[in-house]
C-alpha cells in the first residue's frame, strides 16, 4: 500500500467513525443535514481510496462508477 493510499485510508476511517456518531445523534433537521454531509464525505473518500488502491495495482478508473465496478471485480467490495 502506497503512502498516499494509507493517508486516504486513515481519513476514510475517521470519516466513517464520524458518520456513525452523527447517525446516532441525528434527531433534529440540522443534525440530519450534518449526517448527510458526513455521508457525502465518506462516499468521496471511499471512491478516492478505491481509485488510489486500484491505481497502485495498475488499474485506472476515471469515474466513481468505474471505480466501484472495478473494486467489486477485484474483491475490494463484498456486497
């Protein structure tokens, strides 16, 4: 795993932790909006992480759709 991939992974882990916390506390419309923003950040970091990891393996993905599809084909995603 490259250093860049490792840094993205660390950021992704933090964002998932923050999303979980926000989802538990999301009772008001403002907190729900905050949870949605945290989900959007998780999605972006997931895409960047997959893109970078696949790039390390020589697989180039130009769009999130291509990235998620390639990640599934290479067993990075199991569902």
